[in-house]
């Protein structure tokens, strides 16, 4: 598996790059599995492919805080991110790993790798729900630091998500409504009582994730033309970002 640590200049380009990496592999132009890492910078919101903006986002707060809203190609509920939020994406070959076409197997496979990457730094990490990573606290219970989603192409899968490392969690409570669906273990808790940061040294986390995914070398070059096209067609368009 190859490795790419690349934060593009804009959120639209970062989202487009994840999709472009899937697209180029499904078209047969790339054959290497890949782990990509990038970081949030200024605050932004990303809704899931089928999410309804007005249900999941506090639109008034987003407008007051001048926080842009984008839509990703994968499912799941809405996230708010900023500096201190690490994003990862893995591109997985479904011809090499056909069992991952069963989504429960895909979630389990990726979560086990992420667990292996986080556990050396935070041994109390656990996998709960469909695809959440949490830290178990003896009195506060399970607090989530990672949410994840996927997109299945013809022969490749994009599996991506977030790891809260040292983010201002108050932003999430300000920008997002209570989600329309939640795992049982959340038990109705507010964002402030449900989320947590990993509080680990970022470079140590990245190296541990690389070890867990057994990355061998860096990816040289990205599909820049595809990124520009997807930004123009999707991620810069209100018709895409606000379609629901």
C-alpha cells in the first residue's frame, strides 16, 4: 500500500481528491492501494451524500460563523471540522479483497486497522456502532473521536473518515444539530457529552497509522485534472452541496 500526505489548498479540492483517487483506480489508471492523510484548517461542514442540510446543520450558526458547507460522495451523517481534525482515506482493491463487498466486512476490516494504529497511543480505544472509534472512560462512558463512511466503485472502495486529535469541539455543538440517527451507545447524549479528542502527538499518530496499514512508499503525483474537474462539476456548486 502506498502513502499520500497531502492537504490541498481548499476543502473542495480535498474532497475532490478523495473521489478522484477512487475514479482513477476504477478506470484502471492506477493499481496501488493507498492510505491518504490530510488535515482540517479553518472550520467547515461536510454533509453525507444523502443528508438533508436543514435537518443536520444549524444553518443560522453556520451563516453567522461564515462556515462553508460541502457534500461528500459517501454516506453517513454530517460532520463539522477545523484545525486539529485529521482526515484519512484508504483506497481498497475489491478484486484483491472481494469479501469487502459485504459492507459489514468492510467496516470491520478498516476499523481493525485503525484500532491497530491508535491503540499504541491510546490503549482504551474501542470499535462501537457501525463504524465509530471511541475512547472508553471509567465514569464518562464511551466517547467518540472517529466517524467513517464509504463509497463503493466498480472494483475499488473509498473508505474515509475523521480522527479528532485536538479540535475545538465547541464548534461541532454550535454548527450541527443532533443527528437524525445515532448508535445505541450514544444514548441521546449531546455533542459536548459524546465527543472527545485523542490528544496525541500528530506525527506519532500518522506514523502509527502508516505502520498499521503497512504503507511501503509514497505516492508520486495526484490526478490533478480530475480534481479540477470534480471541483468545477461538484464541490464548488451549490446545486451539489445544497441539493437536499
